[in-house]
C-alpha cells in the first residue's frame, strides 16, 4: 500500500515533470518559429503536441532504446540547441539526448555536446525557398496542404502558393473546399484557421493567401500572374500519368518541376530514402512518388535484401477502401470493385510487387502481389512472405529492423512498433510510411521463410513521403540529425 508521504512525492514529481514539459514545448516553438529548427523525437513530430503526448513519447523511447530518457534532459538539450547558433535544421532530440547520456563524461555541458555533435551543420548551404502548387485537391492534396501550412514556420522551405481545381471559383465551391480542409472524417480538424477570400478567389490559411485557380488544361495557366515562379507542381489528380501528359505542366509559365503522387510511366518512380539520390533534380524535371504501398514495403524489403537476401516472395496488401470503389453496388470497370466498399472485403490487383523493382532492381521478378480492399476508410497492412538466402530467426529479424529504425538512411521511413495490441486505427497519423509490427513476425523452423507485417497510413504516411521527395526535388532539405 502506498503511504500518504509517498503519494505526495509522486504528485510533486508529476507536477515538476509536466512543468518541464511545458517549458520543453516553448523551446520547441521558439526554435521552429525563430530559427527554423524543427525538433522530432525518434522521428515522431513534436510541433503542436500537448504535454501528455510528449510524455507518452518519452515512455515509448525508454522501451525503444532500452534506457529511460527524461523530459528534464531533453529540455536541457533543447535549450542548448537554442543557444548554439545553428542554421535551419531538423534534429532528433531523442537520439541526441540518448547519446548525451551515453557520453556525459566526454563533454563539460550540454551546449558543448551539441556544438561538437552538430558541427557539420555549419557547412550546409543556405536554402532558397521554393513555391509549390497543388494540382488537384482530393485526399492527398488536402493532407499535403495541411502539412505544408502547419509546418511552414518562417517559410524557409516549401511555400504553398496555389491550388488548381476544375471548379469555377464561386462562393459555394470555395467554401466547400475550405470546409473539406478544415474538417476531415479520418484525420480530424485542421489545427489552424481557414477562411474564404472571394474577391481574390483564394483561401486564407493561417493568415496566408493561397490562390485557388480554376483550370482544365495545365499548359494554359500563367502562374507568374499570381507572383509564383520556379514552382514545383505536385499533381494529385491521377489524370496525368506519363511523361508527355505530365510535361504539360512544364509548358505553363512559372514552373520548373513536376511531382506525381501516383506511379508514373516513363519517369523516375522514387521511394524517398531508398532511391531518390539516383535522380538529380538538376537532370530530371518530372518525378513520381510511386504508390503508398510501394513506399510502405520498399524500405523494409531493402533492409531484408541487404541483410538476408531475398530469393522470392509474395506481397498481400490489406488495403483500406478508396474513392475509386463504389459506396453501394454499381457498375465498375474493374472486377469486384463495383461492390459496396464499406460492406465487403474485395480482392483486387496491385502493381506494388512490380513497382518495387523500379526502386530496387535487384528484386526484379522475385515478387508476386495481390490486394484485398477492406471496410476501413484508412490504415492498411502489407504482409510480406519472403524466402531468404541466409538462415535467420525472429530475434535476428527484429534486431535488423530495429537497427534500421534507429540509424542509417531509412530512419524517416521505418517505425518500429513494440506493441502487442497494434490495430489499424492506431497507426492513423503516423508520418512513417512503414510501421514494422515486431510482435507479429514469423520465421519458420528452418529459418528461411520470413513473414513480416507492415502497417501504413496510406494517406498521411504517404503524404509525408511526398513532402520528403518534394523537398529533395526543390533542393530545400535542411541539415538533419537522426
């Protein structure tokens, strides 16, 4: 039984911890809005998080890295970063704090540690902000708009300047677009203010003007009339899928690059973190961000291929239903997709197995794939059934993927789940495109057949991959430390 004195001490400690967290939140905001330095916590976003969310992240970290990380320590490191005069950057304060705890005898104080650990930041080139235009404003387009406007900070990277739709810009259509941006049945309310500026045919998002342009042909738009130049066009329509069709965007005045949020033909299909460095934005002007499923499985497949070798395998994606399906039974050009999406599991095809080979040519011809659409509006699961070259075990596979989630080139892409209770609704809002369910891993007794379960938010996680690729194409990637 807990004595009254012990209980009082527990209350006092919790009050101190929550006060420290409030101070931590202030430093996070000051770094972002004053210095364009974004802090994340083992790749989890911190901006706009509340006290409880941040404390929960600290609890997760203690289990993830095997050593408690205190909010008092992360606050100390955050203050040291603020006083260190660093250029714009994206820093994992969870990783920094963990390393500080390991190396506390090598540095006199937190500021000395930060200056030594992040000394490479001073060598980074100055970033020139780039204008962005969203061509289309559906599920992915609106999530991109939310993220671009929430994370605009001082406007030092990507600046959302316009959204193109086929609607006439009437008061009714603009208000409907604004309403869809404000509220989302899956992702909740937009943490900002959206109003309609009918006179200028624009939306005002968090006090910033975003022009709404009505157009049916991309080549007929003159973006310079809106003060937009050298813009990256992010095409969310799905109407333009090959090099010639997407090239129509580049015929418009004020554009320089195009990024398709779907698999594309005759253009680089890129999974950021895996093969983006193979395609320079100085040499290529049209890119594809591939599909949500391709972005979910390719980082995991790369890790397994590099560590164990993939002989062959099958991908089955258990995918949320999409707007392509029917709400009630009706005619559809695809088999089975005409049946009511919210009432049926629907077998359909996916090109993700073949698409992986565009990012990882060594897997060409090794994967088969299929898909089952299920009655949830968001949150999907890929099941990878792989035959591997090297003998392995469940523990080996877990260690391999945990290492990749902690360090290396795929830390933004792979999230390592420790939960025994993970279900699809739990992963909604995750910025990582691949969430490895460590507890569900199966390896046969011979150690050559591996079954992996990879969750993904097919809207939000994919949108973050699009933004990562957009920053690379626009050449506005900041110094990062993960």
